[in-house]
């Protein structure tokens, strides 16, 4: 559920000027997510969202560390189109892609700004991600699977 909510948040802020948590809560509820302010606040922190000026005193949420949100959404779309499996062991996550797509998916993963990832190595259809700890590995693999709607 969390991964679906995170995906919805990224989609919402890419298509709308969302100035407040209350506006984000309303948009999420319109999409069927029963959320509280505390949940949305935590999601904003986990997704590394910040507010940037749109001019004329208007601020909106965007993904922190990205040139713009459109770039982040493009990376997410690349991952959704190329990745077909995620697994983990120890502090390593293995991402399976369609043949010939691992390089593109690895580049997207590298540029998404996840601090848990130390590095990636890509072959033809497999990516190995080394994470900072074994504890974060399982959580990251589950969140990535959910974000990409992989069972």
C-alpha cells in the first residue's frame, strides 16, 4: 500500500501544483487513499520532497535533488517499462530486466537519488545494487517492487 501511495504522490505532484499537505491529502483521498496528515508528512520525508517557488509567491512540492520532477517521473517510467523482477540477499538487491534493458534501468536507478544505494552494476538483463546495510535491503526491495507493481 505504501509503495502505491508513494507512486500516487509522485504522479500527483508531477501533474498538479500542490502547495500544502492538505491539498496532497485531498488529492490522495480522491484516488481512494485513506491517509492522515502524519502519514503524508512521513511520505513527504521518505520521498525527499521539498517546496520550490513557481513565482508570484506560489510554492509547490517537487522531488529534492532532482533538476525537476519531470526527470524523476521519466526515470520511474523507464523502470516500470524495463524491470520485470526484484529479489534480495544480504545487502544486495538483484533487479531483472528485459533483455538489453539493464543499462537504462541502472542509469535510472542511479539518478533517482536513493541514498540507500552505494552502487549499481548492470549486465544485459540483470542489475546488482549494493545497499548500505542488510537491514535496508529487504525494505528497499519490497518498496521498489511495490513502486513498479511487481509481485
